[in-house]
């Protein structure tokens, strides 16, 4: 088979994949086929089947590939800068879509969508990140923002990092979330201290902390509120404030 025949065969295969998506949607695709189409966005004239399979072998799952850093992606033979760009771009689009879909929705009625967004945004990060979800007086979601990165303790996360953006958005309540790169969702003693510290500080400016969520892997986040810890902290702070 000469070069022209090979290119025509590859073009036909890519068109069949596109037609398959238009006819049946993403659920009809294997993870390898999803990656293959993503890779062709970066190199549209190249057959990317082998590279797609190699990426899955290297990173385990489609999610693992999407969360990988560009330098890691390019360590796979045949995957270049343009391919890595296509993969990272679609990951960024998905994250923005999930975040914007939350805007103006009532938090308690949208808790599953919030959990989906947090898991997508935080599960594969290699360092701890603290995110705030700002709510109005009716608990509709105003916005989300990462407010701290690195080691998250009561001595490294300052209340002003939450209070200043909350006041700027006229938030009446907050939900905070952070990830456990270890994969264990159980709150540590320091997580409890941090929550107590932030709950008290927010109370002093009239902002209510509704929950603290911990993301670890793809399971639903651990909820301080669901486990009674927010109520316990609220009682302790009320006693302290008299």
C-alpha cells in the first residue's frame, strides 16, 4: 500500500468514527476510540489508533489520560505537542461546562451536579486544593473559586482568603471542598480543625458555612454535614460565642 492509499484509508476510518458519533453519540465509543478522535484534532491527517491504545496502557483510563500533564502525555511514542494540546483543551472545556452549569442553581437541589463537578475538578490533582462554592441567601450558587493550594491546615489557610471573595460576591453562605491526593476521603484531625477555624471566622461576618466536602477518587465526596460534623462544629462555636 503506497502513501496515498494509506492516507485515504485513514481518512475513511476517521470519517466513519465521526459518522458513528453523529449517529449514536459518545456512548457508542470505546475509550480508545474517544482518544483516537481527540488525537486527530491535533494531527488530522494521521492514523492515531496505536497512540490512543498506548495512552490507555500508560495512564489506565480515559480519565487518567485527560488529567495527565502535557509533558507526561508527550512521553508516549507518537504523541506530540499538538496531540497533548487537543487532550488538555477538551478537559478544560468539560471542566468549564460543569462549573457554568451550576450557576444560579439551588445548592441542595443540585448536590449531585456539584459533586460531579468537584470530582471532575479535584480528584486527580497531585496537591491539595481548597475550593469555595459561594451561595446567595436562598442558597443558589453564585460562583466557585479555588482559594488555596498546597498544604491545607488551619495555620496555612487564612480566613480572609474566603471572606474577601465571599463579600465581593455578596455571598450569604459557603460550601468548601478540598481533595485528598492519598485517595482516602476520611477527614483528618487537621481537616476538622480547619473547618472549625473557618466556620468561626465566617460566622463573625455573618456568613454561614454549610458543608465541607472531601474529594478522593471518583466516589461521591465525603460530607461533613451528612456525617453530623457541621452541626457539632456549629454547637461548639455557638457556645464559644455565647
